[in-house]
């Protein structure tokens, strides 16, 4: 059920829908294009990892911990979405009279609860961790996440403001916690030992993890969904 805070903001933003065909399509492009969303954030992560050819132990410790806690942020967000009462997306809510933007399909994310935003949780966790390592690059990462990942989801009616705020709280808290010295060093030490012993397998696994984070585990979720459907048919 939508509240006054959410509905008033959604209705205000939605008044600009279909004002410009080009603008709507550009916003929609940022909504679905994972390279422009997570790809940019992950590129900044790797930039810091190899900055000046070699990063010091504490920087890599915080970056590794940020990756691990970002996965946890997504898990928490998805867990809350499954446990909390179902909340339809703004553009799926008839009472709002939401006007779809150009390019947006009414079938998008059907039967997926909107609260909280797992995009906000994941990419703000990553951006916060990057910010803790490097203020300049991290500031750009935070700005990119807020303007090009979160706001399009609000404009397109994919999330209510409180969905994004809840996701942001999860993400920022996870990113901040990941960069506490005791937490980051505890997580990184076994990873550093793995890298020293088997550098090839370490970076292969690291690449796959960052690739899936950039993609918000879209392909993993697709495989799991197909597997669950296959199993339920035989039960």
C-alpha cells in the first residue's frame, strides 16, 4: 500500500513522463543496461585495486571486504523482499494512475515486490566502500549510483522513494561496516593467502564475482529460477 510521502513524490515525478521521447528512452536505457550501471562501478573497483600498479594491503583489504559485504547487502534486500508483505511497483499500482514512460512495458518486473531496492543496496554498498578507500573516485561512484541507477528507477515507476531509501540504508551501512579495520582484515587475510598460493584461480574467481555484481546476479538468478521450475515440475 502506498503512503502519502511515496505517492506525492511519485505523482510529482510522473507528471514529466512522456514529455520527451528522447529523454524517456535515455532514462530507460540506463535502467536496463548493466554495463552503464554496475559495469562503471566495478571498473572503479578494479581501478583502485591496481592503482599505481600495486595497492597496499589495507586498501585491498577494504575493497575485498566491500565485495563480500555487498553480496550480503543484496541477500538482505532480497530476503526482506520475500519476507515483507508484497508491494507492487508504482507503475503496477492502479490507484496511482501512473503514466508509463516511452519504452517501458507494463509487464516489466511483474510479480516482483518493490521493497526494498536491491539495486540501491548493492551499488551503494560498493560505492560506499570505494569512497572509504578513495574520496575522489568514491564520490563519483556515489554520484553515479544516485543519479544514473537510483533516480531512473524512481522516474520509471520501478520503485517508490522509500524502497530506494531502505535499499540505500542497507547498502551504505554494509559498505561502511566493510571498511572497519577489524572486519576488512579478517575477511581479507584468507583471500590474501589464497592469492599468494594460487594467483590465477584467485583472480579468475574474483573476476566472476565482480562480473556477477555488475550484472546484479542476473544470470545466476536465471539459472536458479529455471532449476526451481524444473524441480517443482517433478515433485
